[in-house]
């Protein structure tokens, strides 16, 4: 299972939110590149980079942060937040993204999202399935839909998606464990490469996600709050 630390960006700074609420913003580092380099120095190979300004603005904002990390580390970066147009996708890939994650666009304009899968391939495009009480949420989690998350993922698997990041918003930033039952259901009903996100609080959580069969796990606040050390992650990697 891949371990994928997260860096969330607001105003060019490394922050974390709780349950996606922008009012809970906490700045952990003024320089995201420093954080990325520290991950790399501890054997991490992957990075989940989220442009929270972009998610709110409905277009990419912090692409320079992506470019800076790409040029100064060897991390494989999946980038999300505000990717709504062909131009946004082009900007992300030109500035160093290995993969891009489409969340709101996959709900609100599925035809465009499907075009991206066809153009770039299923290895480059990740489906962002963010759910609150099993219902897909959009616009940086500011809006919700009536789509069931498992059905949503299954439908996109039929249309060619391979990689899925699934975040249970109720768990995000809470450090209270992961949504293992939901992930098990997704893996039982589909064959996607599932990347779990939200709620990781300990190494035990990561071990359980691996046992369930997740392809990857995104780790955020538990690193920044010292619940999991980079040395521990290095051993796990």
C-alpha cells in the first residue's frame, strides 16, 4: 500500500482543515516546499497536493506551489482542487502533476471528466469521491448531492476510471480512525484502486487499510500533529 502524505494549500501556505471547514484553517508551515522536502528525506515517494483556494475559486490558483515542489523534489504528485476545465488540467500537468484528481467536475460535468480519462488515460486521472453521510459532496465540500458514494464509484468504474480517492468528510481532520466499513464495501462492489483519505490517526489505522486492500492511504493531520512520525512512516514504506 502506498503511503501518501497530504499538503493542503491556502494562500501558498501549508494548512489543515477539520471536516473541510475553511473556518478551521490551521497553518503548519509558511513554505510547503520545506514540508515536501522533509517527506522526501524520510523515504516518502508520493504527495497528495490540494489547492484549497482553487477548490473555492473553481479554477487552479496555487499552481506555482506545484511547480516549485516538482522542480525541487522527486515526489510523484497527485494534484487536486479547482480543476474544472481543459486549461486547468493542462496547467496541472505542465507544472509537474503526475496525476490529477477530479471531484466536483465528475459530478457537475461528467462529459468533460470522461473526456479527460479518454485523453490522458486512467493512470493519470483520479476520481475524487468525497462523501458526507455516503452522499457525494462538491465545491471543496461546501455543497452536497444526492449521489450515493458507492454507486457513484461503481458507475465511473464502468466508464473507465481506475484510481479513486475516497474521503469520508465526517472523519477528515478528526484523528478518530478511518471509514473501514465504507472502504470494504467499495472494494467488495468494485475493482478500483482505492486510496483511503480522512481520519488516519495511527499506524494501526494504516495497517488496517492495507489489510482491507486499499491501494493507498492519504495521511495528513496525524503527521502535522505528531500522532504519526515520519520515522514510523519510513519503516512502513
